[in-house]
């Protein structure tokens, strides 16, 4: 039987032997009903994936033997970072899941003036990490997207200078759409506001930092819809979708 894809710590691969932690072992035994001699796939987060034959499987630990090594071919060429104004729990989690499926490389939660949620506790960050990991495994990503710690808006602005392209969807922009821009290469960042949208001073500050205002169409989109629409269009313009 061959099933299951799991991101693991690169240090868990020692030569041809793979050591599986309690959580993965539980999934193999209790969820997938796998046994010794069955085969799964593990990923080390660097873009490499390993076909692994299970040789030990207890209640708390497992061990496998690498039978093949291949380079994952599903990662996007464009490194896309989403600076997302923090939203209510379910909306933000939906963005993490769908953004991972589309090919977002990094997620940065940003505390903005109109953010409804004003705090992200460690337990919630752990839940968000799990959502990203499970989505990456399900959609056959070769690298685990990075989920950064929440940062204030001014810190996010200071980081934008590291990107060749920075996009900010804005309701007052009526002409510049993503397909009209030069093709994206290497890296790009998208800045999306919270439920209440950007405060005017936040838009002004982003434009002063060199962000390009764009339109996502004639209709007003909810924050989570705008986020996924912008990511889809950006990755497509970078040659990774479509």
C-alpha cells in the first residue's frame, strides 16, 4: 500500500533511515491504517521528497527505509509573500489553506489600524501552522510555506524593500490591473487589508514605499476574496498557474 505525504524535520533522515515522530506514526496507524512494508512519502522541506518503506511502526514511533529520492516539481518559480491584515479566525485560516494550495511561499500576518482581531496567541499560531502543513501535504507542495509571527504595519512596510514587486489592491485604483504589468520574476509581495480595509494613511505609507496600486475589478471584494484573487492573478502572471 502506498499513501500519505508528510513533512518532516530534515534531521529525521539519517542516511537511508527515516525516523517518524508520534504524530506521523499516529496518522499512519490510526488514520491511514498502514502497516510494516507499506510505503509513504516524506518531504524534508527543501524541495526533495523520499519514497519510504515502513520497517517499524509502534504506537508512538516509526522507522522507514528510503527507497527513492526525487526532486519535487510542483513548487512555483515565483516566491510570493502575502502580507495579510489579520482577520477573524475562520477567514484567516481559509486564506492560509487556499493560499498554500495556490503556491504562496510566505504568509505574514499584519496588525493594521482596522484589524478586528488585535492579538494572536501562541496556541492559535500552532493551529495556523498545522493548517499550512496539512494543506501543503494535500496539494503536493515540495516546500512548506513559511508562516511568520504577526507584525505591526510599520514593520511590514520596512520589509517591502526586499521585493522586486509589491502590489496593493486599492478601491480607488481603476486602471492598473495585474495582467497589464511587466511579468513577475524572482519574488513579489502582496499587501491586503483586514475586514475594514486599509486606513487612508496606511495606503499612503505603502505607496511612499514604492508599492504599486492595482485594481481587482469593478466589484468590491471581501478581504479574504481579494487575497485569493490577488494571489491567483500574481502567480498566473508569474507563469505558475494557467
